[in-house]
């Protein structure tokens, strides 16, 4: 169902494609009804759709055929989407048109309409060369090499396309090498946010392998992946000065292209935003955010990743109302449900921290006409989250948030269990070298039961760790930027203020009679 939903959302936004579908299928056909109901989000799953269309029979086979027919129609209609709209960049328009033309050329060549097919192939290679679509340029040059060599016997043209074929074959090999080296590095990071110093070493080794091959090539894709590898060299050890340097160099490279290279520019401004978020530089961060946003299409994967960073920037600079607005704008977007589960789970974690701020009277949304869904603490404490399944770095903010809520609500026995759990997690999965701030912050949390949940007692017990924590500059913290949804030093101040000046000596969990924290 999600595959159909995704295609329907795209086709449904395009007047030309939608009109063609209605006229082709008929406004009252079952396929049109199915399309419209998916567009209106009337079905959550296949079972609901099957029950609607075939309520009085064994619907499995019939529904499967209906679904296959709609999918087949949608595949054809996708090619009718208007890709010449104003919001597309010149390179994006060329990308869609080139691929449509290449599909047409292959159909015509397959049908032996060689003059028409070769004519369109010339169009393809002209735009592929201008906008650096190397794979298309290689495929088109191969067709033209064969045509002028084996069919027309035109030696001059044959030589021209033989040289082009050799050139783009080399470019594609370099691009493929760069892409593979980058993917080898990034695959382990998709579900695991813990930063390891060896990533920097591996990235440096990968870049050295690539550096000689890429030298002298102005390739769009090869230089994109090479720059991403360079960024990993420094981002894995939080070397913000060099991250900003690589970003600025790369921005200059792509701004000199004869077309608007939107995607690379998105990436580099995105990385600059990470740096400013970590350095808590709100002014430069917002300036970069505005620049970054101008390059993003709303509802795309990169748009959602940008929203993550804008949220973190707001949280790290205590712009909590702005963070809440970003949260709602993101999670209520119609494309949110199509995100990978691992991305959606991050926003569940962000939601928990917003509610903690509300409970701590640090965030007041009453004047902003902003309403968050009711937060169910029990569900947050007990439900299985993707990051909990694999022992990844994003377990840290989950466990920390659980401890914060339990202490705030005086559920001290449960808090002790969670603190024991986070200590086991630290011992098994967290090294001081890889996550210095998280490592020491957890040490600070471990002092809470030792101080018997007494505000002054905890402060005394944690004093030496607080001192160690304050001596760690952010730029050498050596951990992923998103691990601290709220900076640990801010969280520690809130946590201390939520403790009472009385000892907890065990027994049942206390009820939180006074809703305002003791400050």
C-alpha cells in the first residue's frame, strides 16, 4: 500500500497526469475510485482497501488484481508528469527530459525507426554532456558509435563517438568508484549514530584512493562523493573548522558550474548548519538555514533532514517555541508517513523532549496557539523503538529522556532501574573516546541514586564529573550532533532543579504532588 500511496501522491499533484488518468480510465471506474480514495488517505492498509471494494467475498485474489492494474496504470502515467514547471531547476528539468527522451529513443530503435531514434539520441547526448549526466552520455555515445561505425560507415563520426565513449567510460568508472567508497563508509551510520574515530581514518584512506583518479576531472557526481568523503574525515571527529572549509570550497566549485547545482549546494549548507548548531551559533545558523531552505523542495527527504537540524539548532539555542513549530510542521506534513521508520522514530524522541520542557515550565505554548498531542509517558517508556533494537548511539537520548521523566514524576524506583540500564549500556556500547560528552553525562546521572535523589547530595556527588564535563570543548566532543537533543549542560540544570531537598531511602515510588519542580 505504501508504494501505491507514494506514487499516487506524486501523480495526484500533477494536473496533466491526473486529467489523463481520469479521461483514460473513466471518472466512475473502480480504478479511478481507488486512486481518489488513496489520494484522500482513506485507507491505512491493504486490508481496509480490500474490505471496501470486495466486502462480501474472499477478496484476496480480486484485490490483488485491482492493485496490480492500478500500479501498472500509474507507472505509465508517471511519464506524463509535467517536469517543466517553474520550481524545477534547469538541471532538474534537463534530467527528467533526458530520461524521457532516452526511453523514447530506445523504443523507436527497438521498433527499427532508426532515423527518429538516432535523432533523439543526439538530443540526449547534447543535454547529457551539458548537465553532466555521465551514464546517459555513455549510453548515448555507445549507440551513436555503433550507428556511425557499423551502419553508416562514417569514419569521422565514428571516431568522434568512439572518443566520447572512452571518455565517459572513464568518467563513469571514477564516479562509480567514488560512490562505492562513500557508500561503504556511510552504510554503518544509517542506523547507528555513534561516532567512531576509525571512521575518520577509513574516510581518509578512501579519499586517498580516490584522489589520484579524480584529479583533473570536473565530474559533478565524482566530486560530490569525494567531497562527502572529505566531510566524513572531519565530521567523524567533530572538526568543525575543516568541515566549514570543505563546505566553502565545494560551494565555490558548484557555483562555478554553468547550471544551478541545487543538490550539492543543499548538502554543503546543510553541513554548515550542523556546525553552527553544535557551536550554538544561532545567528549564523539561521542565516545558513535560510540559504539552505531556498535550495530545498518541500516534502523531499532532504527537506525533512533539514527540519531535523533546524529543530536541533532551536533546541540548542533555547528557542523552544520555534522548535515546537518546526516539530509540528514536520510531523503533520503529508509526506511524513512515507519516511523510513528510522527517521520517523527520531521525531518521536524529539516529541518526548518537547513534553519534558513543557513539564519543566521551560516551554509555554498557550500563547502561541500550538497544541501538541497528549504525551503518554507509559508508552514512551515501554514501546520498542528501532534504535533500541540495535545498540546504536540514538539509544542515549531515549534512555536519558526516560530517566528525566521518571525523576520529574518522582518515580524513583523506576528511575533507578533505568539508571542501571544506562550504566550497562555505557559499559557495553559506549566508549569515552567515541562519545566524551555522553560518557561523562551518564557518569553524572549515576550519581543521582548515590546522592539519594537529594538535590544538594546529588550536586556534591556529581561535582567532579560536572567539572570534567565543562572542560570538554564542544568541538572535540567527538560524538554525533543529534545525540544531544537538548545540550547536556542545560539538561543537567533542569534535572537538578527537579530534585527535592530531601533524601529518598527506597520503597514505593513517590507521587508528584507539586507539579512545579523545586527550583
